[in-house]
């Protein structure tokens, strides 16, 4: 094997965003208003501030109206509940995104469950997760959906392949497994109780790493020719961004690999915009 093909998430995300921009313009022409996305940020988490800023800029570029709701760390549960309910009822808001993590004392599950499933553009609501599990996807979680779109754009056929997902979070790992099953892959999900992570990765033709631990998936574990999707974003002591996969060693063996940064991150935001358009069209 030579060097892996680097999956350019930035380039594919730009294509998705261009599609969304065209669809948003059509929507605005026919409905007399732009599609609208409300982003609720609670508190002053610095990483959240960066994500939210990027999401709002991406909205503006795509012709989606961004509604900003920046609430203080001290916001009461009642005030946050009231805010989400008001957005559910607002006809100009097609999508609602509550940026996680929430400050201590607020139950993220309770708040996310309050979002109208028809406006749940993150795809985290149990209703939307359930539809994905039943092979009837509606609004799909942005990061796993982004992995599927990236594979599709590069002609990586997932049907029948052995896929290993490293990480079992509700945000990435679990819905990723559902997306891969939907695409016809044979799926293994690894987590903290997995006995032999190396063996599970070694036999996989598709590897999705989503644990948030730098270099946890060793390069020599990668099966020659496998497609590697690295969802992890970790900052080293030197300030460099790295993924969950040992990139250089993995790239020597893999057939395809996503870089960090510039791989899955841009795809997540692009699929959020796409979901917002889908939600707007479905609601109108």
C-alpha cells in the first residue's frame, strides 16, 4: 500500500454548503422568508463559543437566518425551558440547536428532549434517533451523517463491509453505528468494556474513531486499504490539534483517511445546514 487518499472534508463541505445555498434561495423565493436556525448557547465555555461562531457564520453564508440566544451561566432551568418552548412555537425558526455542554446543574437530556423533533437539526432527540434505528431516518445526527456523505462523495461503498466504531456516545458512536447499518455495513461498536480493541480494529474495513483520546487507535492496527474516519479533536500540550487515530502511521496503511483538522469537522457544520433546510421544507 502507498499513502492513503486524504478525505478532504473542507472541499466536500463546501459542495454541501453550495447545495444548501441554492436550496435556501429557492425556499426564500417561494416562502417569502429565509429558513431560520436558532442557536442557544448557555454560559461561557470557550470551545462552545468558537463552534457557535462558526455555525452562525456558516448560516449567513448559506442564506439561512441565524437567531442568536446567548444565555448566562446563571440562567435558571425554568428560563431555559421557557426559551426552548418559545422557539418551538416560533414560525420563523425551522431548526433549534442547543450547544452542549450545558453548565452544571442543567440536565442536557431534559433540555434536548424539549426541542420539537421537527426542529431538532442536531438529530439528537430520541424520536429522531428512534426513526434512524427503524431505518426511517428524518433529521439525522450531523457528524455521523457527515461521515456517510464523505464516504459517498469518494465512492467508498459501505455495503457488506466490516465496520468498527470506536466510542459509544449518544452524539457520535451510537448513531454512527445506526448509519453504518443503514448503509448495509456489518457493525461492531467498541467502548470502555471492549476486551481487545486492537483485534476489533484490525479486522475492520471501515474504522470510525470517536473517543476524544489522542492517538488511541494505533496506526499499526489499521487493516491495509481500510477507510479511516477520525472524529476526535484533541489539543496537544504543544497546542496542535490531533485526532483519535495515530495519523502518520495509519496513513501508511489505510486506503482513505480523514485529516484532523479539515476532515469531519467541516462536514458536521455542512450537514447541520443541510438538516436546517430539510426541516424548513418539511415544516412548510
